[in-house]
């Protein structure tokens, strides 16, 4: 017997980027450095809780406005730092922030949350090697404090990006995506899933929103039939603040953190921040409510959300997982590997992850293509 079903739609940063929002981590870091540099040129120096920039020679060879214009026209962290390093002294308040900037300078894609966890593991190893009577948590405390400051700045950045874009005209442009999200699976795909109801639309569509913006509500919302869970919080919301940290509490490294008995190692693990709202428990209830399929729309499926994604993907009521893409088969192939990392049962993974679907497209505004 084929039953009614729900749909879980994982919304990640790729959705906001498709709308034209500059909300990637690279955009965030570049914008932050530009703002600090501009203030430094205006005032000869500028210091924040993350870094300081000071002019080496306050007597500039060109006008301040000319330098500011140059700064605004730099589109990568590397280009920006190459421009200002000859006339300024740059210092960082935290080694972790310097590491992040350096990785962007080297033109390597970096996930701040994954990098945070790698750094945490490194500091844990150093902590374990310390003398029993002189052990201290200074490095771990500094790392977590840096993440706290980054969260504050990330909130400011997302607010600015969200306020600088008009979403009303985009609804028609993204109507094809909206329609597909609320429709049954295409017949040639639903036939591959034994228990899937290929005639009916989903009873509920639950947007599991990993973004901090309000774009899903404005563009994809269809009233009572859709539910929007901001699982990682939203900007400027004290009741559902941004969750920024790491989300895999299943690995061996995490178990070592727990055994050590120092709470500072656990302070930025997402599992301890989810209970600030009831969103996580709402999600668990929807997973139990009835069978469901999963649409992945712009979510990287990285390991920083492993525990949550594993809960969904390996749930006994999960029917199928469909990835949405905008660059065709190569992007879909890479996403398939990311999704597989959340499965312990690889046979189950091969059954549930549906084949490439040329029609499962994330529309892109012309300037994003």
C-alpha cells in the first residue's frame, strides 16, 4: 500500500546565491576586510575585535576617496590584501581569523565551520600533551571567542545583504522551482522508489532552512501547506539566534572531547544550541509523522551538519533523496559524494539517492550564470 507522504526540502546557501545574495563565507570575509580597510584609510588606523589595520605613512600619495574606491573594486581577499599591504600594517587578534584569511588568500575554498573543527582537534591534541599540573584552555577559549565574534559580524553582514535586495520580482523567475517542490516526483523517478505515491502531491512541505535569511518565506512559501524551520537561526532574532559552529557529534574525536570533561571543547557544537528553540524537535516529529522524500536545494551537505543530515537521510521513513543543481552532472556527481558521507549504510544510500535529474534545476538570475 502506498501512503501519503511529506517532503523535506533542505535549503542551503546555494539558494540565496541563486537569488543574487552575496552570502558565501568568501563574500563575508572580503566584505569585512573591505570595511575595516576603508575605516583605516579614513582615520589612519582602525581596530576591531578581530583585527587592526594602521597606515604606515599617514601622508597618502593620493586622496582618501581614491584609496576607498580601489578597495571597493577588489573582488577577492588576495587582491585586496595585495593592494593595501604595502601601505598598512595588518595585525590579527586571533590566530584562527588569520588562518581563515590566509586560506582565502591562497585561493582555496574554505568552510569556516569545518576549519573550526579541524582547529579544535589540533588544540585538543596540544592540550592533551600538556603537563597535567599546568594544563590550560587558553587556545580553545580564544578559538571559541573568535567564533563568537565572527557570529556577531556574520549577523551584521547577512542583515545588510538581505536588506539590499528586492525579492518581489524574483517570484516569477523562480516559479519553476516552486512548482517542482510542491509537485509529485516525475514519473520516471517515482517508479524507482517502491513505496512512493507517484500520483499525489506531498501532504506537507517542510523547508529545513539552513540559511539565516528570510528569502524562502518570501519566494517559496505556499501558506499553510508549507512549514519553514530556521534550524540554524535567523538574523536579529533573540529567540532564534544564529547557530554557528560544528554539527558532527558522532565521530571519535568528539567522543574524546566528552571524555576529557572540559565543557569549552563542546561550547560551539551545534547539538547544544538547537534546544534554544523547538525547531529541532518539530523536525523530529515531522520525520515520524509519515513517510517523506528529501529535496536538496543549494545545501552543500558538508560534514559540519553531519548529525542532523544523517538523522534525516537514514531515517526509516525516508523514501528518496533528490538533488537540485545548476551546473549539471559534474555538480550533481560531487554532491552525491557529499551526501554519501552521511550514510553508514551504503546500500541504503544507493537505494535512496535518486539518479541525476536534468529537470531538477535551481534557476539562476542572469548575472549569476
